């Protein structure tokens, strides 16, 4: 039986052609041509003034924090339910991650919980567009303004999603994207930082190239910084994908629609839901199973694997991870972030790669219902 992977891209002859062209031509006076084109097209697509290509979204979040001047002793609020890449850069700069709860419908950062976590040491909030969904960006932006706290939007999983008609990544002081191979738009590995702030753009351009000013030919380093640059080959790949972004997003929405048609009315199973003003791209179709069924994510994943179907667990609460044991662990954070702790054990990401067909989605849904010992309605 054909194994169904959990994620993967949609690559056409166009990507291959652009990368081959970059391999042949992106040298000498053309060395930066693809990088510049990709950054310009990306900024236009998101609707922001500047885009800076980087090796990953993790490096984008790192530079965002450095450029905003966040450092030792500062506190940065981050949702408890996300991939550790959203929070690890907080530790890179010596700051302290503070975990806030999520909204039970969007599964994204809850502004009320954020407000409770604000202290005089809070310098930034990292809002994550989890699985392509978005938090209430209007409330988070106004909260940031009221308290004088920077807003960073981790849109790693949400290229093309919109909140109140504005694209994911365009809210706040800066936004970040991932082009990892599992993402809707990929460059293999890669990332982008976007911003409307000229000061942040200037600083990030310098920070990504060992403290040199853009265009510097005299090798003058103004500060000790980082080497975080994207190659022309990756940028060519990304440009081809960006020129196809509408078809990539439309396939993602079709995939969610196929799951929704089969699982939408099944009792005890909840699929991704969104705020009425959000238009999600459904990066990962996710099923949260009613805890009353006593089918943990580990059990469901094992049963799907037996049917040759790969899946992923919904992220574990950051505050429960061994990596963050110094912040007190679940004994402290479970009662502070009850929604995160109530959903995390029961959620599974279903195959959402761009190679999914309606037949494959049917196979996954049947296997899931078997795993849960449920019948479709
Ligand atoms: C929410 C979130 N933030 C950040 C990242 C980090 O992206 P990258 O792997 O490009 O560093 C990811 C990617 O897995 C992610 O899902």
C-alpha cells in the first residue's frame, strides 16, 4: 500500500528551470539578481515595504529580536502551543520566554491571556499563525500599542492567510516566514523577515551579513553580527513558487474541504476553525479528538501508521518540554494555560501535503474513523 506522507511540496518544471538558470547565471554581476527579485516580489505579495531573505524562519525570529533591542532579563510572551522555533530565539538573545494560553477556537494566542502575562519587563509578544490560522491580530496590535510592547508575527505556517483582508505577516513591527520543505511555499530550507519599519529593515540587512552595510565593498564590519543569507539557488526556487502561490493556496484549501466534507459532522472530532474575520490557508489539517473517547494522539498516530499513513502530534505545550524545565514545568503552567493543556494531548495533524488527492484524503478519513472506533455520519 502506498504510504501517505504528512507534508510535502508541489514542484513543477518552472522551479527546476529557475534553479537551473540561477546555477548557470547567478554569479559575478548577477550574483544578487534572484535574491533581490524574490525579496521584492515577496514584499509586494504580503503588502509590506521590505522583505529580507534568510536561511530560515528561526534566523528571522532571531534577527527580529536582536533588531528590536531585546536582550538579557527582558521578557517575551509566546503562545504555549507552538513549535519551539517560535520561542528558542528568545533564549538565543538571553531573554525569558513567558508562555501564554491560546484561544479555544483559533488555537492561536489569546489576547486576554497575553494581557495577564505583561510585566514591566515585557518587551515583545510573538504571535504565531498556528497551522495557517491567525489570532485576533487587531486586539494583539492594540494591546502592543497600549503597553509599548513590540509585536512580532511568526507567520511561518501561514503564507497567504488573511485577517480582516490583510495578509499574515503584515501585522506588528515585523513578521517572519518559513520556506522549509513542509511549508506551502518552499525553498527546501529558507525564511523571510518582512517589515514596514525602515529602521528595522536597515538593521536586519546589516545584522544578516556580519555587520556590513548593504553594498559594502571594503569589508568594514560595524558590529559583530551574523551570517544569515539565502543563496541565489534558493531564491530562484522561491521566486518560481511565489509566481505559483495562488494555485498552491487553492490546493491547500481544496485539501481542507475534502477533509471537512468527510469529518466535519463526525461527533467528537473537531477540525481547524477560524475567527470570522480570518481566511486561513489550512497549512496543516488538524483533528482534535474529544478527550472523552480516551484516544490519545500517540494511539491515533500508531493506528494511522499501521494503515501506512504518516501524521504528526499537535505540538506539546512548550512549558511542558524538558527544554524549558527551568521555568517550572507543567505543575505551574497547566493551570495558567488550561486551553493549551486541554487540547495538546488529543490533537493530530493529518496528511496535508500538496500531493494529496481526494482519494487519498478518503483513505486517511476512513483510517482515522477506524482508529477512533467511530463511524462517519
Ligand atoms: C510556527 C513555526 N515557527 C517557526 C518555524 C521555524 O521555521 P524554520 O524551520 O524555517 O526555521 C516553524 C517551522 O517549522 C514553525 O512551524
